[in-house]
C-alpha cells in the first residue's frame, strides 16, 4: 500500500523532502501540502506534487482522512503544535529539527507519545544515517579505545540577518548535540560557551563564531566551533580522540585536482548536498515504519534530550564562560 503523506511547511527543506518522496523513494506519495505562505505550497504543488490538495492550516491537513502520515518542515517554533496534533490523531509524524524550541515543549511531546503507548515520532537528525558518521562510530567502537575528547566544527558559508545568536544552538549546534549522544552512547552533564572576537562578517544580532564545550557523563570533553559566516564553504569536521588512537569523520568525496602547481579539492557550500544521501535514508526509514503505523530512528526522547541540552547552551551563551548543568529525568520505558 502506498503511504499518503501530508507536508506542513513548503520552504527549502519541505520542498527537498517532497522531491525525495515524489522522485527518489518508493512506497509513498505527497497528497497534501500546507504553508502559512500559500504561495510556497502552490509552488511545491506545481513543481513536484500536482495531485496534492492544498490545506489552509496544518491542523486541517493532519485531520484529513486521506493523510496517513505527516512531515513537519515549517519553522522550528511551529513544530510542537503540529507534532502534538499528529499524535492526537494517531498518525506517524516526521518532524524536522528541532522537535521543539524549548525543553518544556519537547517534554509535552514525549508525554503525549508515552500516553499514546507506542512510537509515532521521528526527528530529522539525519547525521545518524550518514555513512561517514556510521563509519566513525564503528571506528570508535573497534579501534580508538574509550573516547576522551571530541574536536568538532560546524561551519556555514553565511546566514541571513534574521539568524540571531541563540539560533547557533537551536538551528545549527543541535545536529552535533544529537549526533554526539549517539556516537558516544552518552549524555551531557554541562555546557559552556566561549567567544573569540566577533568575525567581521557577523551581523549586529549575532555573536559569530562561538565555541561550545560539552562535558558528558563518561567524562568526555567535546569542543565544537560554530561559525556560520565562515565564507569559504559548508564544512563539518569531527575528530574523536581515544585511549589508543584517533578517528576523523571522512571528508565528502571530491576530485583530487593537480593543476598549475596546486593540489586542490572542492569544498561543498550547501547543507542539502553535504547530507543528501542521509536525508534519503532517514525518510526511507520513516516511510517503512509509518506504513506499519509506527516510527523508528531518532525519537521524541532524543529530541527532548537535545532540547534540554540546547536550553543549557543558550543559557551558557549568557553566562560569561561559566558551566551550566544539564540534567535529564529518567527515560520512559517506551524509549529503552
Ligand atoms: P524555510 O523558511 O525555507 O521554510 C519553512 C516554510 O515553513 C516556509 O515556507 C514557511 O512559510 C512555512 N511555515 C512556517 N510556519 C508555518 C506554519 N505554522 N505552518 C505551515 N507552514 C509554515 O525553512 P527551512 O530551511 O526549510 O527549514 C524548515 C525546518 O527544517 C526548520 O525546522 C529547520 O531547522 C529544518 N531544517 C533542517 C535541516 C537539516 O539538515 N535537517 C536543514 C534545513 C532546515
Ligand atoms: P524555510 O524558511 O525555507 O521554510 C519554512 C517554511 O515553513 C516556509 O515556507 C514557511 O512559510 C513555512 N511555515 C512557517 N510557519 C509555518 C506554519 N506554522 N505552518 C505551515 N508552514 C509554515 O526553512 P527551512 O530551511 O526549510 O527549514 C525548515 C525546518 O527544517 C526548520 O525546522 C529547520 O531547522 C529544518 N532544517 C533542517 C535541516 C537539516 O539539515 N536537518 C536543514 C534545513 C532546515
Ligand atoms: C540548518 O537549519 C540546518 O539544519 C543545517 O544542517 C545547518 O548546517 C544550518 O546551520 C541550519 O541553519
């Protein structure tokens, strides 16, 4: 049976996920679209899903009987009510990161899913599906010995003026927050944020770059440079230092060009290209689980743990380099 999907939020990633479902993956089709800016939904329908129905609100789309499963790809602050409405309707829901922009919001989603009694939510933490991170995790488990430190960087070429300091956490660092819990099989105990001098390309409402230092329950120290106006490319770096050796995330495939006495490799500039394959795999997983009425992969609990951590990091941004504690309640059995 083909899974009928409704997409709420038809901007950059809503459009890209619709393309995947319509043109790359099998087993599902986009039958419904909604966007507060109706023109965005109309454009996606015209270009990618000509048979889809346009709904005036996300709530109406979720309630529609022909919609079996929901994709929430609207702005982060709007995710929570749509995910709660999908759970109330008993429909599987794929929610882009962040699950919610506050830990209280993410907690409400966890409580609703626990009350429902089975998993319905998958969060869009696609790095867990990236072949490079999967190989890195295997190297850490098999070769480096117990991890001691992680050095990482998350660099974007540029961000618009609307991107303000806390978004470096909610929007950008959130990927590292999730993937290092998964990579190290660990949870965080504290966060610190340090600022070098502000880069000249930064904006008036943005402190860029910043360095976030996370400490885990097992005593691993993780430093992540977040630099969202680095100008030169979209660059994701990660090195794990263990008892016996180190392991580094592979670079994306690039031709080794030797020309004019220079040796060079192109660097990607767009996040859509850097993780293109992992978006395909995560949505394939969603379609498979949602076709059976459930969900798999990164859970609402993972979204909640990320939200608790990101709240602490945002607080740490304002704490003059002091550590802010990160405390998670006991994990409900549904997520064990
Ligand atoms: P965007 O601004 O391009 O698109 C968002 C769309 O949602 C817009 O068309 C907007 O009109 C619509 N929208 C906003 N509020 C809405 C509402 N209440 N109901 C319906 N539609 C609404 O944003 P973008 O870049 O597509 O990001 C969307 C989400 O995807 C964000 O949560 C972002 O964090 C996430 N994202 C995830 C990425 C990843 O690597 N996993 C990459 C880029 C974005
Ligand atoms: P975008 O601004 O391009 O698109 C957002 C769309 O949502 C817009 O079309 C907007 O009109 C619509 N929208 C906003 N509020 C809405 C609402 N209440 N109901 C319906 N539609 C609404 O943003 P984007 O870059 O596509 O990002 C969207 C989400 O995807 C964000 O949560 C972002 O964090 C996430 N994202 C994830 C990744 C990733 O790598 N996983 C990458 C990019 C974006
Ligand atoms: C964007 O929303 C993403 O999720 C990208 O993966 C990230 O690199 C970028 O900083 C975010 O704004």
